[in-house]
C-alpha cells in the first residue's frame, strides 16, 4: 500500500486501524525489543535462532506499522448518510437475489480493507461490489464468476 489511492473505511474500521497501530507502536515494539535484548544476552549472534526469530518478528511489526500509517494517511471515511438512499454506494447495505432463484443475499459495500464476504461485507473493488455501485432498486447486474456470469436483481437498498 505505498500508493496514494484513497483507502475507504467506515468510522468503525478507522478506529480498528488506529487501535492496531497504537498496540503495535506502544506494546508490541517493546515486546520485540525485549526479545532481541534477551537473545543478544545469550551471546554469539551468528548461530542464535532466538535472535534471528526476534529480528524477523521485528521486520513484520515494523512493516505492519508502516502499512497502517499509510492507511491512515490515505483514509477516506465512508459517509453513510451522504449518498442518496435509492442508489447503491459505499456504506450502503444491499439485498440482492440471483435471478432465477428465491435465494436472497444481504451485503454491505465497504472498502477493501474492511471486506469480509463471509459476514456480508463486500469490497467496492470486488466484481459484485463494482457491479452494484451506482445502481438502483429493481435494476439487474451481471457479475463474472469462475463458474460463468451470474445475474442479480437489487431488491432493497438500506
């Protein structure tokens, strides 16, 4: 995430990013520094597996900190009240039905960082998310899937 593209987040998602960053910078960094100090105290660093492991963990922690700082720098908060209620937009919940079935699915359109398809949160960058954005209740959308095209009808926008 080294580009300057906006990272779409809900208020809840933004808070999770801030909380994780605070944990990593104030708690986890100290824990890793302690691991490194303990490994150094064991002596010869050339064959010290504990030291190597601690340095690897440090690399991951520092990388994640940089990633989260970049997310915050490029965060764009989804204003769930800003979009018109009758149009699918970021932050909206959409009820769709696959055409030809009675099976209804409910999705909330979120930024890619908060996507969790198993819990009904799909990315605005996903094939279905892209197809739904800007559409209205009653419209049908085609989505390309590994098994072929699937047609959905928008039943409700919340």
